C-alpha cells in the first residue's frame, strides 16, 4: 500500500515534529507547500528524503487558492503512483489504534473517500512529549465540523467545499463516501491559551484580501462573532464537554 500526503503550511515548527513523527510511520511520500517559513520549519522538512517541498504560488491564507492546489496537484503527482491520498493541515492527525489496517481495508473496498470522525482536542498546556501527541493528549470533544473527507483514492476527481469540510457530491457521480469509518480526525489546535492566541493571531495576519472580503477564516478575526480561539477554549472547560476519546 502506497500513501501520499499533501499539506500547506507556514511557521509550524512547534507542532511539526509531532506531525512528522505520526505520519512518517505510514506515509510513503509527502508533498508540502511551504509559504517561506522562517522559524525552522523548512529546515526540519528538509531532513527527510521522502518530503518534497513546494511553493504554494502565493503568500498568505487564501481558501480558494488552497482548494485548487489540493484538488489539482495529486492528479499530477499521485495518480497512478499511489493507492491513497491524504490532505491535512499541520494540526490534523488521522487516528485509529490499528490505523494501517483500517487504511488497508479502505484500499481494498469499493469506497472512494473516507470521511473520518472529527474531534477537537483540548489541553491546558502545549504538549511535552518525545512520543506521539495522542499518547499525551487524549481528551477532546466530538466536533462534526471536523468530519472532513480528506482520505481518498487518487483515481477520482475530488471536489471539496472551501476548507475541505465537505465534498460536492453532485459533481462526483458514482463516488462512494465512507462516513462510518473507524478512523478519527484529531484536531490539535487548542493546546493552551498562549499557543492558541499566538496561532490565531498569526493566521489572522496572513488572511488574503479575498478571504477577508468573503469572511473566510472568521474564526481567527478579532471582533467577529465567529471568533472562537478562546471562546471555544473556555466553552469546553465551562461546560465539561471534554472527554477521553483515545
């Protein structure tokens, strides 16, 4: 089974070691679009022979441009060369205690896309382990917003909604989506107030004019009613929704 992974990032040196430690255990080739990171991210990526560093073709965060990269690049680089493609952000970890077996089942099934069960992970502090991030931080809350169809077979022409939260199924006749997979998508963004604030401030400063015009990325815009970097952080604590999910 050959697996390719695609990601777009900038300045993710804090979470990157955990990202690589996890995905290097089963991914064969990585295609990482690095937007001129200056915090050591590019240097860390360059240590691995199976990582190809690419340029995203623009600076900043633009959901429409990013969707185009994800929808087109795998057709050129992965179609006919691998069995499964994964498209994730640096803080997104697909998880199952028998993950390789689950991916093998998907490879041999009639399904074309896996839509993992989304979980927003939560911790009072940033992780501090030499092992896997999910061995230290095992708690979070079920988040249907992160049921993202980001595992698929490269033979199909996948068409996502913005942010890859859904697919335009009407444009993909005959494509079968597995929405009941045992694979989870663990979203490790809320790892202490300081890390959360810093990351959202960084993301806000990088939103493209088009994103701002169309109010994309509102979760990182201060003053927006959708601004949830700390609202969600405090909400989960206050309402006791955090449970052990691993």
